[in-house]
C-alpha cells in the first residue's frame, strides 16, 4: 500500500461516554483521529503503551475526532507495541 507513514505514539481516548473516540498522540504531541471501525475496540485496550503505527492519512475527516483533532485522520494498517 502506498502513502504509508510510520509514527510512534500512544493511544488517547477523547470525549466522555457514550461519545468517545480514539486518537493517537505522537512523540511531538501531534494529535490524530483514528479511523478504524472494525479495530477501534482493540486499540482502546492498548492505551498506555508506546506503539509504532503504520498509518495512511485520509484526505477527509471520517468521524467526530477527525473534525476535532488538528493532526487529521489516520487509518492504522498495522501496529507494534514497543513498550
């Protein structure tokens, strides 16, 4: 897949129940909304870990997070827990 970018960061949950969404905060404190409808629950469980993500940045926001976070919307294609 082309246009894959590697970022290192951690999962952050934004909002309050029942209106929450998953984001990634990278080492430079950039915040990205995550668009991964079928894997968002798995990513929520990884909160607190440092992770290397391979993502594709989407041109258009796909959810509320994409409208709220300044880094845009990222669709993870794979990830690896570093610690």
